[in-house]
C-alpha cells in the first residue's frame, strides 16, 4: 500500500510543522506556570496572551473575549450549561436543531433532565434550519439559541446571520458551534451576530485537547470548573501553555490560508462530479451552501463501513459520518433528520478535503471507488 490519501479532515488534521515548532519550547525550556510572578512564569503568560490575540483575530473578536478550553466539546458545554444555569431565574427554554453535534445535543438532553425545556428544530432535506422556525419557537422563557455554523457530517452551512438578527431583536444569547467553520471559511462574530462561539484547534492543523469559547463582552456564564479563577474566573485550571501556543499559531496560519478556499472548492466539486457518475449514488447536504472541503454521499445497496475498510486497504482514509460516533451501529441522526431511511443512511461516505490534498488525490479516489462500490454490490443481499 504505497499510496496514502487522507480525506477525513472534518475528523481531525495533522499538526502543521510550524505549529509543532512553536509549541516545542513550552514543553521543556519555557515551562513556567503562567500564574507565577517570576520571569519564566511571565514568559508563559505573554505567550498565552499573544495566542489569545491570534484566536481573536481569526474570528473578528476582542482578545479579552476569548476563553481557552480543552476543545470544542468543553466549549459547547460551557456555553450551553453556562448560560442555562446563569439565567435559570429568567427562563428555562433552549432552542437548537436536530442535526447538532452530540456535544450540543447531549448537553441539551442533560439540561432537559434537570428541568429545562428544549426545542429541537427540524431541517430541510438539504440540512438547512429555517430562520422563521427559530423565530416561531421563541417564547418569553427562551434563554438561549444554539445552532451550529456548519454541519460536521454533511457540510451544510446554516443561515447564521439571519438567525443572529432574530436573536438580537429578541435580546436572546445566541451560541454557534463553529468547530467546522472557523479557519476554513471567513467567520466574524459581529457579522454573524453571535454571543458565544465554540472553536477547536485540531480541526485547523493545531494540537488536540485545546479549544476556545468566544464570550461576547456583557454575556455571562456560570463556570463549570472552579478553582484558581483562571480565564477571567470562567474556566479554572492551569493553562495548557504548549497547546494554547500551538492553537494560536494554527489560527494565524488558518487566517493566512483562507484565500485558498477557492482551490478547495474546485477540488471538492471535481470529487462530487466524479462520484455522482457512479450508478445509484447521491449527494447529501446542500449542493452549494456547504463547507469548501466537504463531500458526503450515499450509495444504494451497500454499507458505509465496508466502503471505509476497502478504501483503507487502498490507502484512503475516509469516514461514514462524525468521527465521534463512528463506532456506533445506530444510523446517523443527521442523515435521519434530513429524511433518509436507516438503510439509506448506513450507505453513507464522507470525504473531507484539506489544504494538502491535490487533484491527483481526487483522481486516485475516483479511480478506485467505482470498483469498490461494484464489488460490494455484487455480494450485497440488498442489491438488485
């Protein structure tokens, strides 16, 4: 297996060499605790604040509005539980969508078990939330709207600006999970009209285990972790200095690479065009309002897991959906929500491109995928 093609960038990305280089000194040379007053501690503090500025610059925020966390999941939890618990006396209602990441859905389910009410909005067959549905769902008790910027499985980009205007008019905090968008498409917190935003480093060529929550000035959350009062008393715990430095560098690089989006769209469209030439293959998600590198398909009469294993034997890394639920036998909640039957959703394949992918990579996948699909259909009991 000489050829290796990685097409699962929505699951994670390789750490950029420049990110690794930036991180290395903070493991052993510049190891001071950033809360310490002596020079090597102040050195770590400066590195954190410089990185905070780089994260803020990527999303058009102010430096003091960035709270460092362990990743997207913690940021989602802090945003949703934090707002809910802080404002429990004012209301008990949350609005979200049926296709959110489990970090949002499971957090909402937890809150439902603790006396809160949650509205799970439906989506169109292309995975879009209707802003009118958001407005209709608002009650006098609504204390938070949380709608993801773009879906991690099918890549559909939501009308966040429109929802943001509604939230602002109703004076309701608005959170978006931007783990799949920040650093991949332009994201500006003011343009989008959001109060809270979740972001993760490992989706943009940074290290795993570090992320951030954007918390707009004047928006307050109940801390989930208590201790030394780190991160403006919002997230206690000694900061992960190497990870934060790597995150900052990854954000700096991502901002510089944003103009490359057009090339990624070109590769994605070439991939989609080629795959759809396979009989009984279909594109999941919106044809144009989708992430630049996301291509999600379904194939009749075969299982997605079989395709993944066969592609892996040919050196291609892909997935059937979210990496967080790839070991589950349950059909994707996202694909079910856009109207697919369980047997249709089980035949899904997600190919997500990154900045190192080339047309040669796309051509290679298109050269091997038809044969894999045909082979699997020949042994499938469901094939015609």
